[in-house]
């Protein structure tokens, strides 16, 4: 039975505009999607580091997202490579890439030139070749390879259980900043690649040879030089990472400036169907949000229930709103009445701060006697109205000038329940006879709305809180398709408030395009991340451009793309080249082209290849490929078996057989990898730690788009034990860390736990000091992380301690010699302390890491 419409509690008593008959929106469906989006930058030290660290950021972590799968089912959407000829990418937005260290190489190499298979002997003699000391694979702030060398043999290189790939973070900020070039780049006329530090230059004529297709190109005389040393003055010929600021004919003498008229607005879309307890928390978070917003940021406020209330900033001492019916999409006449009327719905914070506080103070709790899940919420209509306000010619209070905003505008939805009224809604109850069909229809509608938002450079973030199920499958497509994120919170309190502030402060550039070009020996087989295959018809095309082109939904430093690759054939050359070009429009309306060029050596030796494997990067790429197929809890269980098969296959393909045994010794060069995958299979992403499928779904979506640092933390928690004097020692995330006289911080990406041992907790003074130190560390570790994690503190033996215990590898049943080998800190304990520790464990059937490996017919690798 339909719930009677409730008057908007926060709206004024008099509607300034009479409701008009709404008509359904005409939104054409978008192009096929590729993978979902999400977020975070945390530059975290490797879990293998066991040195004590201090609490300060300098000593801790600085924080800031088809290859066959063994026995798994077929993979999800994949870019078939090569794709159709690509063109000059769209302008993209600025993002923050992942770290990769540079070796010596920001000067033009002067050693002997590389061998060219086309036999250009004269060219080799005339061109300065790239340095023989090739830059290590993951050596760019934005690019991390799973190995720093490639195997030449196709059969071994393409073993799917290990695989080869790269994590690209288009928006990651670099520590020193890229070389900036205020002119158009030189691009290969044949394939579209950019000139770079590995290009061979004919200094007499200024011609340069493309490292991707070997075509010889002109430089309009720019690269003519008397010596190759002169060429070092060109940043693109001396640095692997450069940013071109595109001026072109449309932007002569462009000077980026920041202005409140061009800054992208933030519109809050707030659920008004909240009970009093939730509303009080929400009001506190909203007031804190208003105080944190920069004065030039333009803000809009919309409430939704059975109607949509759009708040007008014209009145300075009164909370006044225009009210629109929520049962159907607003008609064009209704929207015109808003947009061309006298109301001001977007206003810079410096002019509307007091009004915003007044509006939030005026909100009232839901009054009708209706269960939370059954209350009418027209979330879809409210987002449509918010989009119209952002797009329309909204008058700026201070000067009345309208300009195109820089970067992406942002809608932040504060939701306490499901969308049950109007377009994109689902029935109140799962038992509704037509629920499956209604849900399917709602999902499609929400995805279309998200695509429309993306087309207008609007990102929709959905922050949910409370105990009422929000129907994640319906809301997630709206966030994903627009380039935003959906986050679940326990309540509207501290973590929600922090995420509200961080969501609005995220710099999101627009018009993002990522192009991937590789040497002809390499094939891109799969891309996972917040984007979709680019529509190449809109780009300038090159004759033989085989680039994989990805349209990014937004460009933010909290995101990353996982790109899997294979050898097309046995590689004969000594090096292969990779070039990643990211084009975007930043928040200052400047068009940027960021170009990263990496050269990797090829080897015949399997041992040399394995030594170059980056365990953590490889684990993140494997995890993203695996999670892409875990669309339900039953899929996740299947993926646990896939992880088992993967580890077994790596041991048999790259390990050595134990004499007179059927066991294989796991390769020592990648000894950290199986432990990371063990954390993955039993953690919240694939295991049963998280209770509700909605929570697992949200975590998986976050993970698939998260930066390397957050992804790694979501796979394997980081364990830090408090020491006297305020220092912390990093230890393996084993249950042996639960020593009764200590405090432990466990950072698991989206959750941070503080565990106080019973013996320590009994001493009030020591426990208070330890808890304060642990809280400070937790806040430092997650200072810039988005989404902000929950930080929970509890004592040994409490019911909440199970969250902590379940994320640690159970090693208490292992023999003492294995415990000491993998957890050396045990050697510092006295016999009495070790006895007490052993007696504190409760027996569970969960296997330890060593037991799991042996169950896969493999010998555990020696610890590092």
C-alpha cells in the first residue's frame, strides 16, 4: 500500500512554485560499460618491513583506487587489442598517479643506441640512444609494473596464474611534480605516440624515431641541435614523465586562474526521512561540513522525501525552498521555472554560510508512523533536479556572471534508506510480487542517469548511513556510471562527516582519456578500472594507431587502472616500450596531456624475471582480476578456489620439485605473494568476515577502482605494535601479535582497529597513553584516505575484538620453529610470556598460512 506523501519537514510552509505535471525523462542509454569506480591514496610502506617506526608521518605512512583465470569462468568485459585506430584523446582531468621510483634518468642517455631490427645502421650512428641503465619498471609516480623485466619466451611469460601487468594511476600527484611543457607535443604521424627520452634523434635534421612503431618523424626543426647534450633542454627528451599544457588556437596565452565563478559546485542531496537520533548526527556532520568548505566553493542544498525541496539562498535570514513533486521526473517547464526564476540555488559559501547553517538547523525528524524501509524517498528525482541546477544558468550572487566550471561538479547524496518513490525506485518490500522486474528496471534507469551526469561532467557520490538497507544494487550503478563512489557507514557520525568533507574536497578533473601504447611484442588483454572503451570517432586519428583508449569517468588521485598484458610471440629485442598518455581538463580549465614512457629489459632467465617481480603489485593486479568475477557471495567462494589453484600453478610452473616427493617448493623470489593471496582469500573481499552482501558488494566496487596503496591495504592489513616511548613496531599480521601487555593498530584499508591487551587495559595510566598514541597513529595513517575508514578501539576479550582477530593469520597452532621464522618478535619474549600467549588462544579450525600452502601440495616459501 502506498505511503501517503509527507510534507517536506525542512521546507517552508508556502510553496513558491506550484507543482507542474511531470513527464518522464528522455535519457538515451550510454555505451557499454567497462568497470566500476572508487578511491584512495595512501603511500604505505610494504608489510614486509619490520623496523620500528615513529608516529610522525615521516616515520610512518603518508596518506593522500581476458587472461584466463585457471579453472575460473570466463572473464568480464575486456578490451580486445588492438582496438580500432585511436585518435587524439579527449581532454582529461588531473588525477593522482601511483608511485614509481625513477632511476638516474632525467637526462638524455648518451650511451650506444639500441639495436633496431629494421637495420637502420646509419640512423643508429647519428642518433643518441637511450641509456643502457633502463629505468626500472615501476619507476614513475603514476605507473607500477608487476615485474621490472619481461620474459622473452611467450609460453612462460603468459602463464596465467602469475601473469604480467601494470597499475596506472592517472591522477596521482608526484612528489617532485612532473616536468611542465607549455607547447604542443610532437607525436608520431603513424601511430600517435609521443616523442620521449628513448626516441632516437637525428640532430642534423631534427627528425626523431618513434619507439613504438619505429617511424621516422619530423619535429619542424625543433630538435635540430649541434650536439646531443643540447637536446637535454627538452623535458620530454630527458624525463620519463612530462605534462604538456595544451594551448592550441582556442587558448592563446592561456593563464590558469581560480575563480568562484568557474569553480565546480557541490550540491548536497539530503534524505529527510530520518528518525531523530540519525538526524541529530547528520545535522552535526552538515554543520561541520559548512565550516570546512572553502569560501569560494559554490554550494546547493536539496532535500528529498515524497517531494523535492530546492533551497533558495536569496533569503538571508530564512530557510526558504521551492518544492517539486517527487513521483515522476520533473518536466522541462518545471525545471525552466527553477532555472530561469528569481531564486538562487548555487551560492559561494562566503555569501551563504549563515543561510546554510540556518537550513540545516531547520531540519526536522520524520513524523509519520511508517517503518524506515517503507518511507517514500524520491532520490532519483532529487538527483535529476540537482543536475538541472548545476547545468542551468544559475545566477552567481556576487557578480551574476555564468561560466563553464573547471573540473567535475559534484552531487553528494546523503541517504538513510532505499529509493522507493518516483523514477528508479523499487518496492518497499522484497516480497513484492514484481520486485525482480522493478529492481532490474530501476538499475537500468539509475545507470542511464549516471551516464547523463557523466556527460555533463557531474560526479555523483552516495554516502549511506544507518541500519536501513539502501538496496545497494540499485544505487551503485548511479555512482559508478558518473565516476563517483558509494560508501556505507554505521551512522551519520564522525566517519560519515569526514567522508562528506573529503568527498567535496576531492579534485576531480574532467574529459579524461587514457591511451596505452606498447611495443608490437605486447598485447593488452584486460583493463579493470573506472572507465570504459573510448568512442574513437570523436578523436583525431592516426594512420596505424593501435592504442587501447579508455574514457575515464573522472580523474582523481584515489583511482587506478589495472592493465593485464601478454606476449604476442617470443620477444627478440632487448627492450620493450610502454607509453601511457593521459589527457584531461583540470579544475583551472587547462587542458593537460600527461605522458609517461617506460622501457623494460627482456630476459631469458626465469630466475632473473622472478627476482624482478614486485609481489605487492602482482598481488593487487591478481586481486582486481579475481574480484571482477566475484559478483555475488557464491562467486566469491568460487574465487577462493581460484586463488588456491593459482598458487598451486605458480609453484608447479616456476618452483622446483622437492626430491623424492610430489611437493613443489614455492619460488623464493616471490615469497611474499602467496601470503598476500592468503589474506585476500580469507579477508572481507572474498571471505566471510563481512556479514551482509551489500557490504561485500560496496567493498568490491571500491577495491576495483582504488589506488595501489588502498588496494594493498584492503588485501593485506598492516599491523603495528605500540612500544614504550610512543614508537611502533611493524609486525606480520599474525594472531601472535595479540600479546596481553601491548596495544596493536591494524590498518585494513576501510577499517582501522585498535586492540588493547587485557593486561595493558588493567593499568589505566598506561592504557590511556597507549590508546592516545594508537589513535594519533591511526589518524595519521588515514589522514587523506578516501573513503575515510572506521576507527574502532576495543579491549581483548570483548565482543568487538572478533573484528580484529578474524583479520589476522592464525599461526598459534604452528610449531614453535615456524612461528619464530615468520614472526621473529616472539624471540624477544620470555618463556613465561610465551606460555601466557599460547594459553590465551581459543581453538579454531581455520588453517594457518603454512597449513594452507601444504594443503596445495607446495612447500611454504622461506620468510624474507
